């Protein structure tokens, strides 16, 4: 429908992630799942020495390679769990809205790949869907995951803050910072903040003009609203020990 910002904590949490990474012109940076390239354009404005984006969607990769043409920038079609990059070769790695949609053992493979390619002391940042509070019951969590899977038609498996940090620690990272935000992906206020007023109006028009999309999006909104109290967006900044 034209929505460009698809990460749960919006532009606001992305800015915190980028600022915590402190990308400099000496850094080799890797992005897992750049998607539409929104964060890539912010990071590239900080002129890293090298940038590599790895996305499993070939059309997205082709479009990004057309949009950002420079010798030190490359987008590769592939799986973030098998980047093909050398051990201990990167200073910063980050990924948004991409671990949540994988089963826990796949999340571990991707986190372990980030660890393998980072230099010791290198930073890994994630921006994902969270569940709150930490002591939520297993039954409540299962209901949220089932409702999400049905409405967004992706097996989204959000985790609590303790679970996200434990996954990172298990793969050899030390957690440095955690930021959270409300999960307001489809709230009008967040849409205007993320997309701007004009684009929000255009998205609204596109939705109204497409009855089946309208039904699906309203189903998603209902699920997000129903579980609003238990869902958030989380950014974790971790360092390779
Ligand atoms: C919800 S979008 C998130 C895109 C972007 N990071 C953002 O926040 O806007 C999901 C993207 O993740 C990519 N993706 C999911 N799993 C991946 C994986 N294991 N390796 C590479 N790309 C992946 C998909 O191809 C898609 O472009």
C-alpha cells in the first residue's frame, strides 16, 4: 500500500539504533535484511568505509543496487545466516524486523553469523518485536503468537526483553543498551511521524481503494490493538566480547 517503514518501533527507534552504532568512515558495516533501504540511507549518509546489505528478496536487492551506486556499497541476494563474509571482518552489523519472523533456532543461526563476521569489540544492533512483561504466562504468549501468525500471515515469534538478551548472550555478545517503544506500526500518529502526512494520506487512499487489502489491514490492526498491552518494539545494542 506504499508503507515504507515496516519496523515495529518506527523511525524513532531506528534513529536510536543508528546513533548507538556510531558509524564512522573507518567502519565496515553489514545490514541484514535492508528491505526498502530506509535505514541504509541513514547509515550511508555517515560514509562508512564499506557497506554490505544482505537480503533474501532478489527484487529488493536489484532495486537497492540501482538506488545506491558506489564502489564501496553492495547489496547481495542471500540469507543473513550464511553471509559468505570473512570471520572477524566487520565493525558493525545490524538488522531490523527480520529476526522476529524466524523460529528461535533460525534466530540463533543469524545472531551467530553476526558474531562470526564481527571483529572482537564490534557492535551488533537489532530492532525487533517484543513481548512484555518479562514474566508473561506461556499461555498468553502462545495466544499472541497464534493471533499474529493468523493476521499478518507470517510466523512472527516476538520475544521478551530477557529472551532477546539471552539469545544474544548465548552467542557470545555482551548487551550494552536496550531501548523500547510502543508497537504502534499502524497507529495514525506513528504513520504520520514515520511516513509524513502526504504519504500517510496516499497510503490511506490506496487502502480505501482496495477492499481486500482494507480487510486484511483492519484484521492486523485489530490484532495489534487486542494485544497492545503485551507487545512492544525493542532495540538491543550488543558487543562481541
Ligand atoms: C519486514 S521486512 C524488514 C525490512 C527492513 N529491515 C525494515 O525494517 O524495513 C523483511 C525483510 O527481511 C528480509 N529477510 C528476512 N529474513 C531474511 C534472512 N534470513 N536473510 C536475509 N534477508 C531476510 C526479507 O527479504 C524482507 O526484505
